[in-house]
């Protein structure tokens, strides 16, 4: 399991990298709106359990995300869940180009255990579930319309994997006009290196990588 510290905090990346990005004008803090929504990306069993080839033990990430979802829900913050799932024809054919690059994802078949949300998560019947085929939770889905319909002005992005679907979702969220916050304890990956690199990249260019305590205070306090 890979949780994460904030990129650039004296861990994997040294001061030379930090200075280079600062000189280029990256890393400004995003504005936080008054109507955040929580977008939980692909915390399905195929990613959160190491019994699945595509997964890792993301227990800590699941628990932190569940805590954030419950706290936000108590103050009226909407929670949207996403899952990757392919039809048998898509999983077994050549219509999804991504599956040729990442054939291990072919196991994520509709109706299978791997595409079920982790049962430790507090999804409620009124919570939207967005089923997707690509990395970004926005690509080919109604997520942007859902956020607009909910009146959301900030996307708090959690989930897996940091270097894949979380990063892709953060990139698209900001391109759709939503400031992005990524609580570092609420995202995970299969390996530490890609996880840390993605956090650094998100924090430099697309959103703010923040502590869970900060996210909790933001979702439950005055905005």
C-alpha cells in the first residue's frame, strides 16, 4: 500500500526540483469554494484488496476516505463514487484501446467482485455512482453535469490509483473549472514511486495536495 506525504516536503524530491518548479511559476494555492463535493475515484475491491492482481492493500486509504465522506455528509457535502467496469465484450475485445496497454484491467468486468465498491465505504443509496471506461472520472461520463447540478464549486478528489485515475480526474476537474483538493491520506497506489511523483505533479500544476485534517476542517467548518 502506498499512502503519501506531500510531494516536495523533503521526501523523494529535493530542493533543486522544488526551486525549478517555483521558478517556472508552479505551485500557487487554489481558491476554495463554499460548495465542495467529494469525488471518490475507483475504491473498488479490484484496487483496494491485494487478493486481486490489479489491487493493493489500501485499507488506510479506504478508512481515511470513509471518515472524510461521513464528516462531509454531515454538513451537506455531496459524495460521488466512481468505478471502472467493462462489459464482457469490451473486456474480451479490442474496442477499448486502453486495455491493450493495460491488459490486467480486463478483469474489471461488470457484475464481478473486482468492480464492487469496497464494502468498508459508507455509500448511501442517494449517492451517485459514476461507471467509467477510462482513467479520468470525467471522460465519457456525466460527472461534470452532476457537479454542476449539485451546485459544486470545488472538487475534493480521493481514491486510487494516485498515478492513474486520481491524477487524470484532477487534471480534468481543473480543466472543467473546478478547483481541486487532494487529501494525501485518501489516495493510494500500487507503488510508492509513482504515487509520490503523481502527488508532486498534482500539487505543482492542478490542485492542492492537503492533509486529511485540513480536508476535514474545510468540509465541516465555515466556508
